[in-house]
């Protein structure tokens, strides 16, 4: 019977090509628009650290100005001062801990034709790779001593290794960064967390840095952050680079891995004791406050999915709703026009159920066609968004198979919902009226 | 003359289709009126005067390769070189590129050692050529002189003595007063004298709530990388752009030099707003179109269904215009119901938009304009079918009764 209904549905669609095209187009546009926006929002809400969501924490300490709270959602600076980061690194409670920031170097090779270029660098402690589960192709991370004293070693991204050493094992070779020789000790595999969860306060959808260098280099190379540096106590900064390191400026991002609740409780009391100790020395004048945020909480706190994205999400869903109501109205018109046919079929013995099923199948046919066209529109919409964002959303504006399946599902549900009332209405047709007027 | 009573009872008999149209119109109005104010706000934001000759400026980022590079020496040599290039109007050195979303800010006070109640401002470290290079307009006081320039290491602390600020910043920090000669403090006891006021400069960040609060200081620091701005003669920007990297590298190959036109920075900074404007406009347009098509389809169906009644009416003496008018009035009744519902929905939705998503408040004027628009769309969509209905021949009434 289903096959027969499908052929009936196709015949019926062909008999009113304009009306059918209109309905397919309405569903397609609704699905296309909502899938474009929902895909974007879905990709922006991804949590690359989901598998470690219960053990990883971004650390914030309220070291800010006593006269004025920090201007963000939880009123604690996003980043730490250098001296607090150093003090926290001395704790042996966390399984892993990372202090880091963004930086840049010029990159060149000795005796090479490659033109010097500038590259984004991450200055970090050695645990970065184990804490964030970064896979290595060659070599590994640096010694713990490199986090405290200057050792010129570097870990390359896969793409950088391709560019400089055509992808071969480059461990032990030398890369020249700002005219200083650095020894390659590791190459990581492709790793593209998007949103860039570990650095959402600079740019959530930027690419991962191309080189990683140890945290012990600051004094030797006088490294300033290429990310945000926020200060409030401009008056009391000491002389020289050391003055900057000891200042109240916040510029270090800090993450810890705490494997269980006991460890977490231990770390919390460590932080409380640390802040108390600093209070005794006249720092941390605001009420004692710190925060340990899971990756999922961190994404929300940092508003990675912006208000604008949420507005677009609601607008597109409302748009789809209008398209569905529109389809209900048009299907109703179409079905009622064919009421005489249904009347004859009823008189010839078709049950109400049969009429209902037949018309529901007709509306799902419209839904499937609309869904397929909608996916094509969504692909166009996504490339439109990539174009309009000028490359700033390339890491998130992409469609995966989950979203393709979701689009078809959405179109089907939309059209079934749209077809429900009209199909019910036509199945209640009283055959006698139509038999009379034939 | 309006047959409202029979019209209402006819509508009541066809209440589901009528309701569906009303509902569509209501949703459309709720969506479009909220979209329109967002679009309007973003267009205004993108169109704000920047105070800068955006189309004539090229930004250059120079990053030294050697660790102990003499950037200060390089700045003077590069400035000499750039300012002498043909088709170049002027050049300046700066710690940040205007409108690039990346820069430096500080809090300034009117009293020494003041810690509370300051005013935030974007801060530039630049040289006296910034006014001419950026195309700013000095409205009071004077520019810096070359003798006021300070060159020093980034880790060094030096007191800066003079500043040029924007009119907006002046009005915020010294409301209703002449700012020239007044001091700025940055939290310590050293006064920085305001020596000049420029009319307008939007600053580094386009999304900042204090955008337009800007202070310029005569400073260049010995950093690893630095930015230059070059202003070309009108229309000659692209020609100048081609030669810059080569000329600068030729003078000193020990750097990595990157150039980008300022208008591209601006476009990138507004990309998010532009995306909102484009996407929402497309949504508003397609939405109106789809709703209009829906109304056309439904009115046609409706008229077909009532072809016999129309025929009877015509046979009983109704004129063609009576018939058309009937359907148009019916459509207006439906539309007005939808608009009433939609206006209420629009205002409710807007409350959430304002509260949760920091979007603009929907006022009566844009709401009424959108309501009128929805009414026009609805009537236009009904017009063709209504005119067609008038063509139904009275003879229809005699057939198959």
C-alpha cells in the first residue's frame, strides 16, 4: 500500500506543480536558514575537552583593584599575574598544571631558502600537551627544568614541521626564533580544538599556535604577552622587565587537572591559604574569591556562543515555524481541493485511516524534497557566512554528517507536523457531498 | 455599505485558514520588527564617523628578527624613508592600528593619586605626524613637537608630560570645561598636560562601550615589533602598497614586514555586525516573500471554494469592484487581527531580546512602520486573487446548482 501511496503522492505533486514547488520551497528555505544558523551555533558550542570535563579546571584568582571589581561575568580577572602563576606552579597537588600565554617570534632556518616569517607561539609549561591531550608524532615535551630556567627548545605543530622540514622527523634539528637557536624536541599531530577552548579570551575561533616554547624563557628573552595584558595598579610597577613580572598586571592563563574531588578540595584549600597569605602581605585586597571552572563552564562564562549567535538561533527557529504554518495552510488548500477524489475513494471503501496515511505520505514527500533542497541551501548559507566573516569563522563554519542528518530529520518532522492537521481534516470528508455534485 | 456581518460569519466558517494567515502575519511582524531594530542599530554602528582617512591608509607591522634590535634607530630611519616616498602624504609610528580590535587602554583621573572614579581611554604611543597621517582635525590647542618625543625601552618607566585627546574624552573627563592645560593623572602624582584636542577618533576597538575615548602620547618604545601607518595621496593607496615591503626590506633586511590596508582591518572588525545585517536582512526579505506567497495561495483556494457564492452574488447584482473589495476587506480583517497579535508578541519577544541578549529596545515608531509593512504585504498578496475573483462570471451560479 505504501508504494501505491507514494505514487499517488508524486502524481498529486505533479498535478499542481506551482503549488507543490511553493511548498517544497517554503520548507527548503526554512530548513536551510535554520540549519545554517544552528550548524554555526552547534559548532561554536563544541567542547573539545568534553572527555576531561570533570577533571580540568581554568583557574581565576581575584587579585584585582580593591576599588573596582573586574568587568566580566564572575568579576574575577580571566588571567593571573606572573607572580601568582609562579606561586601556584609550586603546588604539587594538581596532576597536571599549565601556565601559558600567547606570543610571537620570527621564524627562520639556518642555511635555508625559507624567508623569515612571523608565527604565533604559545609560551607554556610542559604539562600543556598532557593536560589537553595533545598527540605527538615525534619526540615529546620538555623537561620540568625548562619551565623554571631558560632552555631553548621548541615543539612544532604538524603544519610547521611540514613547512620547515617537509614533514620528516625533525627532533634534534635547529629552528631560529628571533635570531636565537632553538632545538626541536617534539612535533605534535594535527590538533584543532574549535572553539580554541584553552585560549578563549583572545580569540575563540583562531587556529592553534604553530610553535610551543617553555615557560622558563621570560627573563632571558624579555617576553611580553601577545594576548591581553590588563593592569590596574599602574603607579607601583617597579623598574625594568623584572618590574613588569612582579606587577599586578594579569596576562597568564592557568589550567589545572584535578583527578578526583578529594584532590579538588585539597587544591581549593591550597588556593584559600595562598590568597590568605597574600592578604597578610597587603595584596588581594578584595574579598577572598577564586574560581575553578570546568571546560564546559568556561565556554559559557566566556560567552563563546555570543548573544548575536543566540539571537540568530531563535530567529531561524521562528522562521522555520512560519514556514511550517505556511505549509499547513497550503497543504490544507491543496488537500481540500482534492476533497472530491478523497470522497470517491472513501465511497469505494477506503478507510479514514487509509486516507489519512495517504495524505501524510504526500506531505512527507514534500518534506523530504524540501529537506534535500534545504541542505543545499544550508551549504550555500554556510559558505556565505564564511565569506562574510572574512575567514574569522573558518574553524566553525562547516557542516558535518550529524548536521546533514539533522537537516533531513528537521525537514521531515516539520512537514509531518505541517501535514498532520490537513491530512486529518481530509480524512473526515463526508463522501456523500462529493458523490452528489459529481 | 460594508457587509461586515456576513463577512465575519463566512470567516468563522473558514476559521482555520483565516487563523493560519493571521498567525503567520503575527509571527512575521514579531520577527521582522525585532530584526529591523537590530539591523538599524548595526548599520548605524558601522556607519559611525571614525575621524580617520580610512581609505588612504596602509598599516605596516615591522617585527625585528634579532633579539637585541635597535628599534628606535630603525623607526627614525624608516620614517625618513616612508615620508620621502613618492605619492606618500605622511607616515607615523604607533603602538596599535586604529579600528583593528587590538590595542592598549588605561584609566585616567583628574586628581593626583586618585584611585576611584576615573575615565577609561584608549591610549596611543605615537609621534607628531599622527594628526596628518590619520587625517584627524585639531580643534583646540596644539600638536606635539618633535622635542617632546620620548624614546625608551619597554621595561623603563618614564613620565610622559603632554597628551592630545579626543573631544569625546575631554567632555567625559572635564565635562563643560576647557580641557587645554588641564592635567591627566594615571593613578600617580605626575600630571600629564592636555595640550590639544582632536575632533574625533574612534580608537582601536569598534565594540568597546567607550569607543571614541582616546589619548595620544608622544612616545615610541624599543619593542620587538612596531606598527607604522602610511597615508597615500587620494586614490594612490594601492600603488604605494606595492612598493612598501620592498623599500623597507631593502633599507634593513633584518625584519619581517607585513602590510595591510586599513579598510581591510575595518571590514574585519565589523565583519560580525555586517554578518548580522546581511543574514537578518535575508531572513526578513524571504520571510515576507514566503508569507506573501502563502496568502496568495490561500486566497486563491478560498476564492475557488466560494466561486459559486461569488457567481450568485454577481448574478444578484454585485459589481466587480464589490467582489474585489469584499476579499480585500476580508484580508484586512485577518491582517489587522494578525498585526494586533504580532505587535503584542513583538513587544514581549523584545523584552527578552533586551534583557538576555543586549539587543536594542523596540519603540512604537519602528513597530508601527513594520506593522504597516506587513499590512501592505498582506493586501498586495491578496490583490491579484481578489481581482481575479471579480472575473468570475455570474453564469457560474447557474451551473450545477
